[in-house]
C-alpha cells in the first residue's frame, strides 16, 4: 500500500463551477477513509474556486456539503442577466451580488485566523492578485497581516475572474492571473519553509478541475482571425503555467510524496456552465476513485470498497 504520510496537504486549482469535481472527489476520499477533509489535511491551498474548497476544509465542511452547495448556488451565482447577454459591451458578465451572498451564507463572520486558532489548526493559503501592488498575495491563516481578513472577502478576492466579476475593493482579482492557477508549488513551499514539515513525512495531493485536450486542425489554424487567438492564447498560457507548477514541485521538492490528479474532459466546459453539473460530478467520482487507487500498489479490491462507501 501507499498510504498518506504523517503530514498531508492539498492544493486545488481554479476553474469556476468545475470545482464541484474536486468536492466530489474529496467526498469519495472521505467515505473511504471515514473521516472529514478537515481531519485528513493540515494544509489546504487553493486558487479561485479552489479557495472556496480550501476554506470549506478549514471551516470543517464535509465534501458532500460542498458538493451540495455548488449545486444549489451555481445557478444563482452564474445566472443569466443583461450583463451576460450584452457582454463584451458591459465590463463584466455577472454582478458580484449573488457571489457575495453565497460566500456570506457559507462563511459568515469567520476570519482567516479562525482556521489556525483552534484545537486542530489548519493552515489555509489562498491566492489573489493585487493590482495596486502588481503582485500575487498569499493570504495565510497564520499570518498576522491577514489574521483579521474576513474569509468571505479573501475568497471573493481569489475568485474574481476578470471579465466575469467586478474587481474587489478596486484592487484584487483572481489568484490564477499569473502563475498560480495551480497552487501546488505554493503548497510545497508552505509545507517546507513555513510549517517546517519533514518532506519525507509529507504527502501533497494536487487536484485539477479538468482540462480539454484540444487538437488544432493544421489546415484551419492558419485561417483563424486575430480575435480568435485571444482566447486560445490565454488557454495555452494558463495550461503551461499549471504544468510548470507541477514540474517545479517535482524538481525542487523530490522528497515530498507528490500526487497530481487531473482528468481530460470530453468537451470544453466553461467555468460558468452550470448545465454540465451532473457531468462534472461524474468526472469528480472518476477522480476520487483514481485517488483511492493510487493508495494501492495492487488495487484489486479497491473499486468494490469505494462503491460500498458511496
């Protein structure tokens, strides 16, 4: 068997509504280990939708609760509106009113230090990009600078994807703008340099929110109009950044038990496509089973046990 080591960390990618995949995968893991994520992980790092799940872990929510909340609130947050219909004539697709309501409903008056100042502390690290200072902020539960930040504010800052939601406090946008859409290197650094964990006793679980392995038609690609390259260039940049973080962990922290989980999507599912929720949950179940399989050198009996636990 390849059980988790003494210290276990999780890093969760951005991806909007596709975060429900991660919540479902964690639900499978919780069922199998018979314990909540808050007892499995001592460090939870997240970007964008990953910050919602990382904070949910810190707050003690079960993964099943998080799946249910994605389903319940997805339609509300990504509701059709005149802004979406008129985009790009409007500055953003969605008002942040429903997102703010959802975060307040789930995290209430929690502040970042609440994750750290409890009997079983969890180091929660969220990423957000600060336009005023032109840098990524790493919002940490143990750091005095962020101790009094409301969790709902920190998560909103991390989730505010440009063109989808208005800028937070006129300075903060999605933590995935830059190199940290996949925060696995942030988690490895935090474990080694800040928590001082022995990496030979540390497991880092890195979970993606699905990737669409698009293949370009050689005959059509050179006929693409200039504006079509904007979205494609952004996708290529982001995917390269995600992969780069994985390589950085493997190259710089070889002693850590690093396990990266990602699934290839059969179609390109935008971050606000709530109509694909059932399909995303199926992908999450697939990923959850893969996580359990990875704990076994010879996974013969595992699928039956997972099914029983579900």
